[in-house]
């Protein structure tokens, strides 16, 4: 059975490499890989770490390109790859423009789509934008929905998706995290960047920041002002790997350069990121993946958004929604720094997202599920 997996951004690569490893090692499958390269450097970091060599690299990233242009280019270029490969399944992951446009191309070519990380919903089309639309649209025509949790599966049932096509597999991000932790343990030199930062900030607690959601672009200065205020504490160091999107980078470089205990750094490769996750006192983020990884390692997460499609971590008490108001951000971070009981309550490791076996479950489903 021939499987074509299509992805383009950093989080898709992280969440799909365990499946690509499993497909490669399973004689039942011929696995082909197509990257749109919606991201370039941030995608290549993951491909190199995971040892994935794409069969098709569409090289579609352009600086600051609009969503309509990106979408149209992916649709046409992936269509060409589908013509050439004629796979039995197309696998896409999550809710990016690559996932949506590649799935749509497969639908137009009458090739069944397997959606990995299906069923996440915030209930608000504006938040996250455009991701909530992308994932809802994929669900309307996917043939196989791999839901990471029971709540995600329930969302799909509510949308009248046939129950036999919905399976709870766990989230492949846990497979990726466990695999990466093992590599980091075997090769401590793979986390050199973080170890140097740990030496530089010895004796301080580390807060890890990330921000990149499009609906937060208008709030980047507010987020920066909260970080500036927090950086005045001398028991604290801030590690901020800045997303390559110019809408984020340009603001943060102007607002946060030159502060002694703020490390504004390039995006970390996955081993260094996993090390940061392990040692951070807390994470302040609007990222999706971080909301899944941090609870698994017992790191509290403050989510700079008004809604989330990952209610499991909120329910477990390991994550809190704090929005983007600087006053609120500073108060919530301060509470976690100064009140050890609150921190301890949020830091109890809890993992609602899987057992590290999601990829092998998805392999079995690809073999057995009706197309
Ligand atoms: C995309 C996804 C978002 C996902 C995020 C993960 C969409 C609409 N958005 O957002 O769902 O959460 O990736 O990070 O699919 N850039 C580089 N180098 C890179 C990557 C990006 O220079 O390696 C710059 C380019 O100027 C690019 C811009 O960032 O045009 C935006 O990239 P894009 O993929 O459109 O959006 P993200 O904000 O990264
Ligand atoms: N990540 C990384 N290096 C970094 C920051 C993040 O490897 O410097 C990883 C991390 O595993 C995170 C994933 O990239 O879960 C998701 O990236 P991002 O926040 O860009 O996307 P989202 O999950 O919000 O779609």
C-alpha cells in the first residue's frame, strides 16, 4: 500500500516524523514524502534531526506571502505530485494551510485522506485564524480521522462524521517527544545551545516564551511590554526563541533587544527545545504543540490566547488561558514565580495526549480502514 504524507511546517514535521519512521519500518507500506516547504529553515531543522529525506520538495516558502497565494500554489503543486504518485492514501496533519490545501488536492484527485490530529476545535473561526477553518474543512471530506483524545473524537461525532471513520489514537507529539528525549540522553552534545544558556543564566529561573499566532499579530507590542516588565526581576531569565515570521521577529527585535536577562534567539532545533522544556520553570506561549508537550513533562503553561482547542490540559490544571493583556500576563507569571504551591499544583506531570504509540496505531488503521 502506497502512502503519500504531505506536510510543510515545523509542527507538522514534528508530529509526523514518528509516523514516517513507523511507515518506513513496516513492510506493508511504500512510504513517499512530499514537503511543501511552507516553512524552510524551521522545517529543515526537524527533517535533519529525524533523518527524513523528502521524495518531493516543492520549495514554496516566500517571504511574507499571503494565505491565498500560498494556498493556491500548494493546491496546484501537490496536485502534480498526486498525478505522478497515485498513492492509496494521502496523510495530512493538523490545521495549517499545507494540511488544508494538500487534503483538498487529494479530494479533487479522489484519493482518500487520513487526517492526523483530527477533531481539535476552539468553536471560534477567528481564533485560531485560519486554523479552525482549515481543520473543520478537512474533516468534511477525510476518510480516516485520527483523533488524539476522546474529546476530539466527540467533536467529530457532533459534526455528524461517521463513527466508524473516527479513531482515538493519541497524539503523535508524545511519540516525537519520547523519541527526542532518548536521543538527547544518548547525545548530550545535541543540546549545546541550551547548556550554554543555562550556564549564562545560572541561579535564575527560566521562563520560556513563544508567540506566533496570526490573531495575536496586533498584540505583539503588548506581549513585548509584559516581557520587558518581567525582565526587571533579577531572579528570572527569559529564553525567547523567536519565530521566523517577520510579523513577530521585527517587533520583538525592536522591543526586546539589549536586555541582560532576555535571550532573544533563533528558533531552536528539536533537541534543544526539548531540553528547554525540561528545565523551564514555566512556559508563556500561544503555540499549540507546546500546550501538549509541556504537560507531559510537568511544566506549567500560561497560554496567551482567549480560547484553546486543547481543553484537556486546562482541565488537568497544568495550563491556564491568560490572553495578551500585559497586566494579566505579568500578574499570572508573578504568581507562578512567587507562590510555590500554585506552581507545584500546575507542575504535576499529566499527560492526556497519549502513550507514545500513536504512530503504530495509525499505521494499522491505514492498512485496515475503509477507503
Ligand atoms: C504557520 C501556520 C500555523 C502554525 C505555524 C507553526 C498557516 C496559515 N499557519 O504559521 O498554523 O501554527 O506555521 O509555526 O498555515 N518564515 C521563514 N522561515 C521559516 C518559516 C517561516 O522565514 O522557516 C517566515 C517567512 O517569511 C514566511 C512567514 O514566516 O512567509 C510566515 O510563514 P507561514 O507558514 O505563512 O506562517 P506561520 O506564522 O509560520
Ligand atoms: N519548537 C522547536 N523549537 C522552538 C520552538 C518550538 O522545536 O524554538 C517545536 C515544539 O515542539 C513545538 C513545535 O515546534 O511544539 C510547534 O511549533 P509552533 O509553536 O511553531 O507551532 P504550533 O504548535 O503553534 O502550530
